[in-house]
C-alpha cells in the first residue's frame, strides 16, 4: 500500500466531517474534541471498573497522564 493510498481515506473522513458542519472547521474541531473527551471518560470508567489483577497492573495512558487520574 502506498502512502497516497493510506492518506486518501483520512482525507475522505476529514471532508465528510467538514461537510457535516457545513464547512465550518471550528465547529468540526469542537465536535471532535467533545468526542475525544467522551472517549477519555469511558476509558477512565473502564480503568476504574476493571479489577487490579485482571490486567496485571496495566493502565492505559493518555498524553501526559494516566487514565483515571486528574
């Protein structure tokens, strides 16, 4: 697979997201950030709910912090 073939689906997704927001890039970014926050919250909940022995101490991380920590 070439680099151009890998980028094409991403460009299509970006164009689709912009189209959903009528070309308003700022609103599209706000929506993506809100979705990111929702996923982070789900990861925090999963990390808290998961028993400590289940994954032998594994903890997922986000840039600059562990999930479940402020």
